[in-house]
C-alpha cells in the first residue's frame, strides 16, 4: 500500500490523462473528481477508474478534448451537450449556473446528455449545497440491473443523490445507488481479486455469486427488490427519456475501451431553500437534531467526512496494483 498526498495523487493522475489524449483542462477536472471520490472513501468511483478512463480516451470512445455546449431552452432550464466527452466538465457548467437561477426563480433544472460516467453524485450536489441551494441529482448508466422479475439487464444502477445546506457545518449529503451496492465497488473487488458478499449480484446464468468478475458479467440486484427496480425506471425517464440521452440498455460500458460512446444522461434539480417558506435552516436543524437524539443514529455522510479529514491530514492510501496501473500508463507513453 502506497501513501500519497492529495497533491501528489493529483499530479500523477493529471499526467496519466495528459498522455492519453485528454486536454489539460479536462485532465484537471477529471483528476479532481476521481481524487475527491478516493479521498471520501469511494474507491469504486476513485482512482480505480483511471486506467479505464485513460484507455477510453486513448481509443476515442470518450473524447478527451470535448468542450461541452450549454443552452437555455427556458428561463429555468439548462441543457448541456457533453459532446461524448467526460461528464465532469459538462456538470461543472451546471453547477456554476444553477444556483443563481434557483435563487432568482425558486427552482432550476439542468440536463446533460451524450455524457459519460459521472462518478460519485454526492460530490456534485454537495457543491450546489455549499452554494446555498438544495439539490437533487439522478444519473443513468450502462445496463446492470434487470426489471423486477426479469433476467436481462436493462437498467443501470441509476444512482440518486441529494444535498441540503446547513446553517453551521458541512451540507447534509445523501448518495445512493439503486442497486444493493454501487457497481464500482464490484469493479474494485474484481481488480483486487477480492470476493463480494452474497446478495450483491447474480452471474450471467442468473445465479447468486460472490465472484466479482462473474458479477460484472451478470446483473446487480436492486435495492428494495421491486421498489428499487421501479425507482430505477423513474431515473431512466428523468435522465434519458427527458434529456435525449441513451437509455441504459443502449449505453456501452464505462469500463471497456471498445465500442461507441456510452452517451448517458444526468439530471439535476436545484431549489432555493427559502423560496416557498422562509426558515428552511431552522426547520432542517430541528429535523436533524430530532434524528440524532435517538441512540444509535447518525446522519448520512458522517463517515465520508471522517475519511476526507483523514486523507487531508495523512494522505491517500493507494493499493499497489492501482499505483502500478497508473504508472504503467505514463511509462508506456514514454516508450
């Protein structure tokens, strides 16, 4: 296990993308997003993605030089064409624009289409909450879950994230996948050769498996069974049917360098917290304090904040196999 400072990790990842046909501006945005996920303990959305991202940029499956284009079809709606590039530059446009619109009009929404993997959704809504708005985000992803009762993957893990600003302290952030666990965790387990718990996934034959590689070839199980599958359908409509992005069943893999771009979508809704009824902060704190008054409870995101603080203080623990992957990308470009 290697320990890198956040600055060392950032420089390393930026360099790996720079040699993989990614523009300097995009390399920085993507590296920052992956490192933020690693710092928060979300390894499945963190540096385990560097090799697959770099391979996709090198093959042209994702356009590393894409410049996202933003339009405003209505006063409170933004539409971003990611141009088949990385999601993070496109999402940064929304994150910069949505708070001001929401403060003016009470609510604002943004769509991204022709997009790519957008990492941990919680990081995006947290930025919006830090800017003073309440935010809800959904994203679709390549097929990984079957409709309830079916056996063929049609939905992605289709995550949902929510964040709200607090008067004192960091925002409340809730980030969850609609599968029982994020697929990135299965990918990370496959890379490290670890088994996954039973109940996370089925293999290609529809049988329960603890083999991460077999799970990636099969289907993820939805959180809450039929209810989770229904929520995945809602996300699909919000992210693809509304935006013009590819539905999950037409999206190509986020992990493989071959094939057409995934072309998925993301949707964000931002709310001005006091537009409908002043006093949001006081009501939110009353709710949260009531929750925390019960023994054994804790708010979502507490462990993420703890891991973030530890990484800032002590650096990022990076498994040797991931460090070797990243260094191989850089070294192969010099050969």
